[in-house]
């Protein structure tokens, strides 16, 4: 998966938690995306977006691989 800046889309209303992570230089990679899918709120406390965690490691890996194919 190519590395991608976090909270980079211009004009999108990111939560302060995601904006701070992106401003701090955090980037998406395969491992970080899988961790986010496992526990979004645990990774970014205070995140506005409601996203249920994906408990299955196989499902997280498959989704991250799918997303990476479109980078």
C-alpha cells in the first residue's frame, strides 16, 4: 500500500483528532489502516466519524488490500 497523508483532502471537515494526527506527519500505511479498522476510536480518541470496528483480522486485511489496489 502506498503511504498516504492522513487528513489530506482539502475542504473536508476532519475532526481535531484526525487533523492533529495529519499535521503531526502521520501517514496511512497497511499496518496503520488495519489498526484503524480494528479500533478507530482507540486510535484517534475524539474522532467525529462513527465507524464500527472490524473484529476479524482477515476482513481488515482484505479491506486494506482492496483499498490499496485503488491508490
